[in-house]
């Protein structure tokens, strides 16, 4: 599947000057919410992701997404895998399960994001799940920004990757583009201001 084309077709591959959740700046941004606007298209993507997960023999009881960014992708992936869907929400310093969601001891859980950049939010979600007795069996996302190593991807994980190396990451494609620390950002040096394209703007 050509994930870049899917994002382009949905006008979801943005050019500009963006402040990412990690605090870094980038000239491009993947606005996954635009790709998920059409449920049938979203289902095609998560069906393909579910197939990769099944082909690798991963057994899963539940998909858990970090809110808000991962919720739609997690819900559709749960449908594709025919399992339960839950999500965790931000709290000071991490994430937590709310809304009466429960996890059984040893329940096998996939943490699902829309995009894995360094994996910081996915890791916080995993820690929240493990603290409640769940077992994180994999991470999954539509696209991998190339800092972490996905199953079937070519490159080794970069030091910026926050995800544990002993749990597999499934993504439809690698999707690498430059990211800058604010003090090194060439667009800032030219005098423009980075905007927040996601849910925190
Ligand atoms: Zn900048």
C-alpha cells in the first residue's frame, strides 16, 4: 500500500512550519484526521494493518489507543481484528484509563497510534496498561516516521525512538522527513513561527 499517496489524496500531507507534540519543528506534517474522514478508506488501511499483525502470529485481545490522536485508528483497527477497543487519556506526566474501561490480568493488548514519531505517547499508554496488569504484545500505527524500527522496515531504530526494542511495531510504511530542535530549525531562523497542527492548537 502506498501510504504517501493515501495521505496526498486526502490532502493530509501538509507543507509549512509545524510544532510537533515532541517539541520539535518540521516542514511537513501528516494530518491523519483527514485520512480518517472517510470510514471506508480508514477501514482499508486498518484491514491491511490487521493482516500484517495476523501474519506475524500476534494474538490480541484488545486495542488501546492514546487519546486523542490514536482513537479513530485504534477503533478501526479493533474492528479489523474483531477485538475490543479502549483508549487512555492524558494525565500529569503520563496516561490513564478512565470511563470505566477495565483490563484483565494478562490481557494481550496492542497500543495503536495514528503516527509513530518517537513513540512517546505510545510508551506512556503502554506503561498505563502494564500498571493495570495488561500485557503489551505490539505497537501499531498507520505510518512510522522512521525513528523506530517497524516489522518489515529496513533501518535500525534511531536513538530518539522511545519504544522498547523487544516489542514489535507494525506500520503500513516508513515515512521519513526532517525534524529540527527549535534552536536549530532553519524556518525559525528565517523568521517564521511554527504552528501546532494537531489537537493542542
Ligand atoms: Zn521552526
